[in-house]
C-alpha cells in the first residue's frame, strides 16, 4: 500500500497494519516522537488528505485540533493514504 507525504513530495510502500511512525523511521522521514510513541504528545501528528488509517483511538483525541488529524504513533495502515506532517508543539 502506498503512503504519500504531500508536503515532502515522497511516496513509500507500507505494509498492512504497519504503524505510521514505524514507516517514517524506516524511511528517514522526520516524524518526531517526543513521548516515545505513547500517545502523550503531538509531535508525531499528521493530517490525512485522502484515504484511511485504523480507527481513531480515544487516547489520541486530546492531542488533535482537527477532525482530519491523527497521531503517527497510534495510527496503522489499512490502505493507500495521502498525508502531510502536522506536528504540534513538543
Ligand atoms: S510520539 Fe508522542 S504522541 Fe506520538
């Protein structure tokens, strides 16, 4: 499945159920993870332009400002998706 970062102009091949943060780390994408991936910050935040990720986990909600945002350390791949990095303040 294809993961396109529109802000970076790059597309990567992801695996089903792969964590977005893991995909970024594997490909050298500069996704920060200030809390270590424990859904306790918003530095890993992305905005979904098109496509779907696994359903929103309630632990993400406090760190999201918009309905199209997700945390890269919680969202997993289920199909092709187009995104942009949208980190909050650490
Ligand atoms: S790395 Fe902190 S919420 Fe994802």
